[in-house]
C-alpha cells in the first residue's frame, strides 16, 4: 500500500467529523432562539430626536432591529404604518411608525402607554399642567378625541398628546405631516 492511499483513508474520518460538526452547528442555530427585539415597556421621548429609540428617517430595517417584527400593519392608514403593542401592558397600549419612501416620517404612542416619559421628566398620565413647566410654551392642535401640544425644531416636530387634563402620549413628525396621528 502506498503512502498516498493511507493519507486519503486517514482524511476521511476527519472530513466526516468536520461534516458532523457543521451540521450540528447549523442545527444549534435553528434550535436556539435568537433574542428578538421588542418595543420597550418603558420608552423615552427625546424631544426633536427619538421616541423609544426610533428616529425620523429610520428605515424599516432599522425599526425592525430596534422594535422587532411583532407589528401589525395598519390597513386603514393612508401610508405604510406599523402598529406595535406593548407586551404585558395592563391595557391596550403601544407605539406606531409611519413610513413614506422607505423612511420613518412619524413615530407616535398609542393608548397612553404607562411608563413612557420624556427626558425632561414628563410621564404619560401626568397632569397636563406639567407640560409647560417641563417643555415650555407649545402650539395647540385639536385632534379627533385628544389634543396635541407641539414645537418644531429643525426638521422635527415634537408633540405631547393630551386627553382631558392628562398627558396621553408623544409623537415625532415631519413639519409637512399632521401632528394628529
């Protein structure tokens, strides 16, 4: 027997072992679930910048990376809008993002998500009287069923939604888009 034949035979078990390891590794990737991104139960409004970590101009892929794929697509909205419900919330609450031309043009809360607040300390559920103290003088818009107090800074309009005498939620929109979402 030549040395060449012996070497080929010796490599076969190594190749088999390599193949088994590759299949095992692939199976582990399929079996072990990845930690999926999800909408935060307690999100933050950074005026003029972001809501729950999502910014105006973000792509759908960027939003999916931040909030995950657990959204429902709004079927009655005029533009592509993803609705995310907050898991474990005591009442129906969440956030939404509207896209136009592949970019986020509006990010807003839904249903008074308890635990969401601004970086200036204003929380959903706070008395509306705190808005001016923490965010200054804002322009009022009447929406269907709620109000919006808004300020424009550059290319971003930050809005604080009110219902009755309480803070109801937050939104970021482009100046050309309505503050009532």
